[in-house]
C-alpha cells in the first residue's frame, strides 16, 4: 500500500516539505488514544533471537534509524513504534544553525537514492535535551558535530559541549566528522586531529562515572590507507566502535538528472561501497570492535549482507523513505527466517 498508493503522492512534492509534513502527521496521529499501541502491534517484531548485546548495551533488535531523520529529537518516541531497535538523533551542534539554504534535499528516483546538503541544520543541543527528558524507554544514540562557523582547530570544544549536554540523556555517542556538507569537516578524519578529538571525549571526566560508548562515523570515500588508520585510531583511543558509512560524494553510475547536485549521496548506489568498507574494517581489525552498518539497506537481504560482512547492527534511512514503515518489520522477519 505504501509503495503503490502513499509514496507516489508524497513524491509529487518537495522532499523536505514532505519530511516536515510526515513528522507532523505522525505526531498528530500518535496523540489519538490507542494508535501508538496499535502501531507497535503492527510493526514490532519481538523475538529473543533478535536481541543483541553490543558495546555493553542490549538492543531488542539489530535495526536502527540512522541520524539525520530525527535531527532535533522531536519524534523518537513515536518512530520507535515502527519497530526500530534503536534511534539515533542528530547531528546536533552546540548552537542552533539553519544549515544550508534550500533547496537542499533531492530525490534520485531512477537510482532509488537521495542527495542532501542540509548542513547540520538543527535547533542546538540544549533544545534537543528538553525533549530527550521525555524519553519513554527508547535506546538513543546521540550524533554530535561542530557548528559551521567553528574553525577546525576549535572543533574539539564543540564536540565537548555536545557530549556534556547529552551525557545523561543518550545511551551512546557518535562523532560525526564525515558529513560532506560542512566545509572542511572531513579534514578532521585525518589521523592526528581525529585521535586528539576522540581521546578527549573518551578520557572526559564524565566517562569515569559510567562510560558511555563513543563511536566514530566515517565516510565511504576513504582510501584503504585511511581505513587502516581508522582501525589504529579506534585501538589507540579505546572508543567503542565505528559506524560505516556516511553519505558519499561519488556520483559513479547514476542516471537521475539530480546527480549534478552537490551534497552527500545515500541509498542504493551506496550499498556495495559501504559493505566493502565494513568488510575491510572487520578484516583489518580482526573483529576487535563493533561496526554499525548503514548504506543502501532496502531489504532483509541487504541487512544480512552488512551483518555477514562484519557489522553487529544496521541502520536505515533512505530505504525507510523509499520502502515505507514496514521495512523494519520485513528486515527483522527476514533475519529470523535465515536463523
């Protein structure tokens, strides 16, 4: 029904406006008595075989919602009703910022993909914290970044501010230095600044009271040499793991006219490369740290491919938009069927 009736109508309109409309609709519908419970009954698959313990946290299933969908932590309680095992909010920055000017989100229908150049648009970390206080038991990841106006030499301070503000309200952290939409941000992936940044968070005084897992989200465009550096950095800093991967700046093999737009590409064209990165990291590290796989997951087979390559958990975003709210249920049922 979603792909045959609802999606064709939604895809007639600007994707960012559709995103806001959908958010408002889900929020409104969930206020109707009984709807939230009904949604969970329809979409949630509960089975002990799906449960996973990763970096000290227990996930009710291995399928999460990637960062970028619920940037400001406005809908995580309602979105969890679609069967997600965890929700990642953000990317959040210390100060509110509007992001890049519209139009900044594009559908590539022929390629079953999206291009975005949002630019960390968000209301600031403190604004999100107010809503996170109303969490109803959802396992939450906090994806953090730096403000656009903050020079790279001062970036560590931005990440520290977000880390401290979110510490009591999220279950794990994700350091985002891999978005292509903030100028010079990806330079922070270089070995020296990245090691310094991650060490600062890992050794923060708050971590002595009860360590929260810190993960690093990396770009799919890194070379094998850079990926090898990532393996060493994870080991040297003692962080919990890696999310592979963010969006790509590659446009190889695309057919849609919107391929000319600048920004990060997500969706099916990213599937093979993100799996390659997962497999390389897993092999190079000898499986010494967990990996969350994300990129081009549209089915249970896609998710299984990531898990077989070495991922411990997976996340969806663009696949959720193209395949609809039943995607998580289909993935979890498919994983159970495979055993």
